[in-house]
C-alpha cells in the first residue's frame, strides 16, 4: 500500500487558488521531496496531507485513510513538524516533549527521542536559548513524539549553517532507517540530491513533475546537453512553463 496518495487536490483561500491540481503517490519508506517556487502551494498541500487543512476537492489517502473522514486516525499516523517560532521561549526542551507526548496514547520516551535528535544534554534548557539548529532538531523531535508512520518536514534546514544542515540530514537518514516515510518540503537542490528518493515539483498550484532526481535531470536535458546540476535542471523545468518570462543572466 502506498504511504500517501494525493489526487487532483484543489484548495483555495477566498479568492486565492493556492492549489489547483496536485497529484502524487509516495511509496512507504521513501523520502519524498516537494519542490516549487515561493507560493506554489507546497505547504498548503502538505497541510492537507497532515489533516491540518480540509481540501476543497480531490482526494487524499494516508496509509489508506482519508484525513477528512478520520482526522484523528491520520493525526496519529502523521507527524507534522511545527514551525519552530510557535513555542514559548521559556518552555524547556524536556517540558516541550512531555507536553506533546500528552496528546498521544503511547508516546515515545522523552529521553529516547531527545537522544535521537542530539538534545539529551539540553533537556533543561529553555527553548529561547537554543541555537537555530537545536530549535529545528527539537521541532523534529516533537513531530516524532507520537511514533508516526509518516513525517512531514517543511523547510527543515532553512537558515541553518552547513554543520547544522548536515546534523539534520543525518537525523533524516536515521528516521528513514527507522521505517518512517518522509515528506520533505525544500528549496534546496543539494538537500534533494542528498536525501530524496523521488520528488514532486509544484508550480502555480499544479504538479509539473514527479520522479527521481536523476529523471528530473534527464527530462530537462530534452535532447540538449544534460544540465550541469540538479538545480540547473530544476530552473530549466520551471523556466519552460513561463513563456514570456526570460531568465536573468
Ligand atoms: N491561510 C491562507 N490565507 C490566504 N492565502 C493563503 C493562506 N495560506 C496560503 N495562502 C496563499 O496560497 C498560495 C500558496 O501558499 P503556500 O504557502 O502553500 O505556498 P508554498 O509553495 O508553501 O510557498 P513558500 O515556498 O513561499 O513557503 C500563496 O499565494 C499564499 O499566499
């Protein structure tokens, strides 16, 4: 059974059509990247998958379950990484994990999860005193507290230094090795190459590509010379959909 199936998803906010027609299938156990320009509809899509938003139309299945029909079941199966700024600065690391653990019937052990994300030593530190990388790793811990089968990470490494990014990448590897399927919204093509088995590219609310990073390169080569980097291939793919707009040199 696929972990996540999104088909013909559509979602508007008032007059703004955030998602027009998005579809993809995520296989169990893979790290699936979601790419696209600012405002393309990536966060709206994953919020629908996590059951945080109700789609206007289209269908979503998470491990075979429709989040609209069984929101509680899906919320138990999906760990959604909270935007880090949402926590009060005086809340201690261990308290934050205990607080989130209280929402689940059988949460993971606080010490175990802090050990996994490398924050065992920071258990008594207030959230506001953590570095950006530590805050991100805490947000990952909070997403995993309920032992989800699917984890959704939205711009996990934005603003982190190279060492912090690598720590988070290693952590994503370990979470995948633990059998969790991961949806990863990102703007970084090096991150995609490092972590993702397959990606969906969303542009102006529509899926314009689904496949492996290698297929993304091949597709945008289109007979011409293969793009030098995955980022070149991605820019070329999106540029092709923008007639009348020229890339700046
Ligand atoms: N709650 C909301 N109310 C009104 N408009 C919204 C809301 N959430 C998103 N939008 C709009 O929907 C569109 C898609 O937003 P979304 O956040 O899904 O894009 P994104 O691809 O995640 O962008 P980014 O890469 O900048 O995070 C944008 O035009 C955005 O302004």
